[in-house]
C-alpha cells in the first residue's frame, strides 16, 4: 500500500489513545510490543514528539479498540489478529473491508476449534450466518472503505455530540467536524487563543454544543 494512508504519520500514540478512548499503555503494547512479538498496528519509529501513526495504523487501532470494548482480554487479541492476518492473507488485514465481510466467520472457525470463549464473544449467529457482535459491528459501521477495499474514513467514538471523522482524503487525515467541515485543530486553536465558543461556532458554522464537545476531548488529549 504505497499511498498516504501508509506513508504519512498523522497521530502520536497518545493522540491515538485519546481519540479512541483506549489507555495509552494499551496503545503502546499494540504499537511497540515486547521483544519477539509482532506489532499489531502500523507505527513509524520514534522521532521525538512527532506523529508516528499513519492513517492505516489508526484504522487498525480502531478495530482493536472494538475488540477490547467487546471484552476480549489483551492477551487474546494478539492470536485473533494473527489468525485474521494469516487467513485473509494480506497486510493490514484489520484495515481491510475483508475483515468486515469475512472476519466473523474466520474468528468463529478459529475460536470454536479451540473452545476459546473470549474470542467467541466477538461473534454471534444471525439468520444462519456468523456475524460480529453488536459492539464490534457498531464500530465497523463507522468505517468507510474506498474502492480499493481499504479503510479511507473513520468516525471517531470519543465525541458525545460532535460527529468527527478522520478521512485519509481530506485535510491530510486530520480530524474534521462533519457539520461545518472545520478541522478540530482550528477550533481548538481559536479557543486557546481566547475566542468564545459562540464566536467559534459562528465563524466555522459548527453548532456551539459540538464546538464545546470538541474542546472537551481536546483538553483530555492534551492532559
């Protein structure tokens, strides 16, 4: 995948953790595992405080966050990713649409053969077919896939009122507020500079309650 989704870093590990509502220690374990373990998300080598996570790595972390939210322990997530990658047979399997279409069946076959109750929690049977559980499906429905079958846009779960997306094709992959199209960092910069929430909302065409939500999440990311 020689495209900006892989080639350009957009987030630090801390930003990734906060946007996905996952502990920073967990993101580090996925991105920079112990010796002999394979990284679960795509991440560039450390470069001071610069961003190291490209869009595809963020999308991978997003799917892992769904598995975690479904109650799968960290130690069981790793074998799940391994079997998905090996069976689907492509790099960055977690960021592929094939995960959405085939992943539940793959995990069910693997988990049932080993009586792995943790991984079986990820899968339910509906109309005779194996599908991901509601928690995971809710996450996956927030992913938009491009014509090439790879994730191109993710709607972030950290916000209560604002609809914020990370779109690999817009604003270099930085978070955007859908209502108004403003970059999150532009709203935050104006607030830090001392502008009021009503003024920011009026200037960018973003509802005030959504501006307030963006500021709330930004404060947590910066903490």
